[in-house]
């Protein structure tokens, strides 16, 4: 049986250079460790890339994951996460998009959606 391709991302966001790669998204890493027996898991920390939006789009087009999980670690990164979700939707209209982290978990809209355009 073919495993579902699942990409977890820490989306491109404005971050001070001193904090780049300081700590990958702990939520993504924990989730990846738990799910690796059930899914074909990949993780992309976009804060490490010189051209993060371009590199994320390239990865989406080349690998075509079935599910994309986006980490929004704090409220400050909310719109960056939503922009990443919009990019995923544009490139992979059939993909399932999951958004997690403190902000989306606490701000779910009626009907279960917290991300415009997802």
C-alpha cells in the first residue's frame, strides 16, 4: 500500500538572522516523529532558505505532497502561515492543508476553518 506523502513546513517568515536555525519548529518535529510510521514524511524549515518562497514552491511542484502541514508558532507569524497555505492551494489545489500551532488552534472559525483560502 502506498504511503501518503506528507510535508510539514515551518513557513517563510521574517526572522532575525540570529534566530535562524536556532530551533526548528518543535511541533513539526514531534509530529513528524509520531507520523513517520504511517506516512511518507518530509520537513522543510523555510527559515533556512535564501529564497524561501521560491524554494517552497519548487518543492511543492517537484514532490507534490498529498498533505501539507503548516506550523504557525506564534501570532506574529500568522499571515506568513496563511500566505504559505495560499501558495500550497495555488500549486496543489487537491492537497489537504493542515494549519497548526497556538494561534490557529485558538482561533478556529465556525465550521472549522481558521485559514482564509484553505
